[in-house]
């Protein structure tokens, strides 16, 4: 007996079931990246320029925000966006008005924007 031909009513396509309990991945700073960032932060706190920080791990980026006072908007933001690694570089430093101060793939080079010889906060 030859096999019976199947029609579209016999086949039911089921959408894939997502794995239960799996959260969307987040971008975060690695321990080797936080070291240089916290070193710059400690230097600026000792100089009396900065007083507080916040770390945000989001779906597409990680942000290290620096504050002069806790209740203010961030004075500076250091962002890590892995999707920009092949384009402009995954690390960027943003100023208080949202302007890009420095961008690149090497965090140490990006953080040089905070060198005391080149940079001073003016009120």
C-alpha cells in the first residue's frame, strides 16, 4: 500500500516555546573594566570633584554615572555598548549636556579624558 499523501490539515506547526525562567541578557562591566573606572573615581573624590556614583546594567548597555551631589543629574556617564565595538568603539564618556567627550574601544584611552593636566571642572 503506497503512503498516504499529507495535506496541510494534517500538519500543525507549533511556535517554539521559550525556555522557562530565562531572563534577557544584560550588559555589565567586567571586573577588569571596573578597576580603572573606580581608580579614576577615587582620584576625583580625593580631589573633591565627585561625591557619588551609580551603575546601571541594561539590556544593550552598561552605564557608570558620576554625580557631584546625589540628587542631581549625572555629571558624567561612562557607557559600554558592545554593539558599537566594530564601529566607534564600545566605550564612551558623555558630559553633563550629553556631548560625547571621548569614544573608543580601549577603556584606558577613553578614561584619559579625566587626566588632571587636560581636564578641569569649571562651575
